[in-house]
C-alpha cells in the first residue's frame, strides 16, 4: 500500500484542474479543510499528532500533477444559508477536488498495507508522514462537556463515519453527494458510513453542527505547552554522557585488557538513561491545602499533598525510579490505553504514607495519568507500580483514589472537596447508607469490595457528598471495579410521553437505587477495564401481555477513560426479590449506543408469561414510533413496544422506525 494518497481521480468529465487553481482553493478555505481532516483522523493519534496530521493532509493535497476537475454533477458545498450567490468559491471544481484529496489523505491514516497482519497495528513508518515539532505540544482549545462527549463518541466510530459526519454537517453536502465523495476516496461502503453519521447526528443537526464548529475541533487555533522540553534536554545530555562513556570504556579496554572488572556503576548508567529533572524528589509539585476551594479546575490537579512521609526523599526517589525504569522485581500494572513511560516533567505529589504494612506514594503527572507506588515495610514482598488514565476528571471522577486494596476491602484517599462519606449496599436499596470514618489525611476506613467470584450477594458502594465551597453540593455514588479510581454511577430515568431526552442524574434517589439493585451485578464484567463512569438508562417501560405488570428496559453504558464505551442492554421483569438480576440481552463493545450521540436504540428478547406462554418482546427508545420483528416470527406495532407470541427458540431480528423518518440501531 502506498504511503501517500493515490493520485486524485476525476469525479466526472471536465477540464484539467491546474495547480494554481487548487492552491487558490486550498489557501482560501484552509481552516475548513483542516477542520474536516482533523475530524476524520483517528482520535487514537492523540490531539498533538492529530493537529499535525490534519495540516499535513491539507498541505499534501497539492502534491502531484494537474488533474481533471470534477464534473458538473459533483457538489462542492452549497452557498451559506445567509444567501451566498453563485459566486461562492466553495462550489468550484478546484475546491471539490482539493477536498476529495484531503478526505482521502485523512482516511489513509487508518489504513494498513494489504500484506500487513489484520490484528497487528501498522507501525508509524508505514503511515503517512507528518511534521515534527520539537519542544512543544499542540492541542485545540477545550470545549464544554457536550463537545467533550461528542469527541468521545467519535472515537467509537470508524474514520469513514467521521468523514461522512463532517461532509454532511460541516460541508453541508447532501447524502448522495457525501456518498459519491467517500466512494471517490476509496471507502468500501459509503452508504453505510453516511447512514451511521446520520444516526450520530440524531434529529438536532444544528446542535451537532455547532459543536463541530467549536474550538474543540479547530486545529488552526491551538494552544501549546512544553510537554517534552525536559525530556529533550536530558536526551541531549544523555547522548553526550553516552559518548563520554564510550570513549572512557574504549580507553579502559586499551589499558586494562579483557580481564578488567572495572564496569560502569549503577549511578552512571542511571545518569545516561533516566531524565533526572523530572525524577528529582525535591522538584515534585506540591499543591497547597487551600487551592481546591479557589480554582475552577476541580480535578486531581487541585488535590493537596497529604500523608506522613511527604519529606521522605528516599521513598519518593524509589517511587520515581520505579516509574521511570522498573526493576525486574517491581510488578507493573496499567489500565488499557495508559502509557507506561516516565514523566516528562516533575509530577504532582498527592500522597506519601504508610498503610496496612506498606509504604504508599500517589502521583498525578499533571496531564492524563495517576500513578501509585507501593512497597512492603517489612522488606518481604515485591514493590508494585500501578498506572491509570485520569484525563478530564471532574468533581465526581476525581473524588477518590485507591491507596490500598485486599481481596475483601479497599481504603481510599478522598478529594479535599468531599465533605461527607458513607457506604451502602446497592443490592439493598431500602437500607440507609452508614457513615464512613475518614482520618485527618483524608484516608477512609476499610470499605468492603464487591466479591469477584461466587454468588453476587452484595455490591458495596461509597456515597459521597461534595462541599458547599465549590458550589457543587450534591451526593453521588462510586464503586470499586479494580482500578485506581472508583467508578462514578449515574441514572437516567425513563422518558415520559413525548418527553425530551433527559440527562444522567446522580444515582442516589430511590428510583435510581431500585434500578441499580437489579443491574449492579452486571458490573462484574467491567472489572479492570479502565471504566470512568457507568450510567443506567431506563429507555422503555413495557406492559407484559396477560398481566397487569410492566418490565423495564435498561441500557447500561460504561464509558472508559480512553474514550470507547461498552453497552449492556438489560431486560428487567418483575421479581420477588428487589435484587433479582436483570437479563442481559445484548453486549456491545466500542459503540456509541446509549450515549448523547447514540440516543436511539431498540432491542428484543424471549419472555415466558406466568401462564407458560412464550413471547418475543421488543422495545425502543422515546423517538421510536414503530417496532417490528422479522425471522421465524413476524409482527409489528405502532409505538415503542411490541409483544408477539412465538416459540421459545424463535430466531428473530428487531427493527424500529423513528418519528423523523430514520431508523434506530438494534442492540441485539
């Protein structure tokens, strides 16, 4: 596979497109082309490399000879809605041709050579090149929570879908024109990409269009930070030291001969391979105890340094050394998507102290990671290093970190803004929460952990309340899923008749607790997968045939720190026990379903009535106005639910139509 986009193919009959015309179109519309490329590129590149790759994709659109221009049947973009006339330069064949090449180039970043193994990611050497920026990290301006949620949802879909969304909303192309452009860019199924993009946009296209036009997706207006200045400085020093060592070693070889026992000391080797400034215990960032109450950034960066061993430079030095270059006896674990590399600058010290027979040190690297180092006080046992993602944490997801954990319990360091703490059992929704003791450093007493094996007889959680000082006084639930940060639990109630979409709410109310009592045990499947938050969305309530009872349909969405989510659709019929487990009818990974950008869903399952009759039940979310099943059983009904008599082993497929004429994706 070529490393650069193939030559621009003509889209139809027309005159030759010269380089000057293409350059004029590129220069005039450079910001919008770079934004389109940035949207299409894989979020896995990271914001810095994604910015560089977006500019590269646009600038390389001029490579090659003059090409035939797109024919008159190919759309550019329509005139602005304010009334641009026929002189709109974005309608020109030059702009259409440059845009096609930009999209094709951006899509190439997700491609691999045909001969490359399917499950093995291609190395950087086989991907299109990009500029090198030394000493600076570039990233677009941060948007609000809506833009952040959209960016995470885009990470769940393929590059052609992201490109289709940009062509439809940023470029205002029709569906047919977007399909034609994607086909010209080499997309195998452009129609599927355009349909998936339409589902992401939902019914409020203008809202999503505004978000895509915000600073979150603008790689032309960027901020900078010196992310690698220290590392570069130390690399230069390391190179000089390495040359000096080689020179000295050569001299020793000439003077002492092969039997010499004179070898470089451990300190000398360390000076060559470890960036010392970032690993100096005396240079650790220490936040004052009052900062959290006077900052608008309420996350781990606002945590003060706490613990009884803050001045133990030897302990802090061992922790930093283990982070930079773990010895063979150090056990290293990390959540998916977490970089296991040394800090580029002095990290923030969150905690250093003794707990449960271990010395514990917690760091925050100021960006996307929290790190815990532990070593036994007795000298028996091995040190351990745990790394986890923590980017864009907030009041709830930065509320606690695990400082120690056993098979049955865990102790947490609470955020300074946590004013009250308690524990409760999610499987006992009617039982009040009981107070949790916290010491002067903010470390809790032992909190029971959910059992990993056997029956699911209880599910412990912490109920925390934030301080009035940050004007965020509210209670929220977190629970342990085996990572450094406990997981935030929320609840979205069922919609009323014709009700608009509801936002997730804290899961401390009676309805939320009753819902979590039926679904908490499904959290077992999410352990140690880097989950940030889990939301229970009650998307439908279904009358059960032959009874006066109803069943709930719940979409349990787990969002990870790195972006992709996992969705469990659960059917919750009436039960004698308030903690009877719901039935998981669908398990989808890397999906935008049940998020702000996947608000339409339909699912189905088999159900046996109290009289012994079997049915196929199906239900859709609030915008569904017709549900149908096909296969060995067929049926359809207006509204959001359907019940059809069917054999116990009936094979079926569920479809649903939306009020706006679209379709809802099936979770089955």
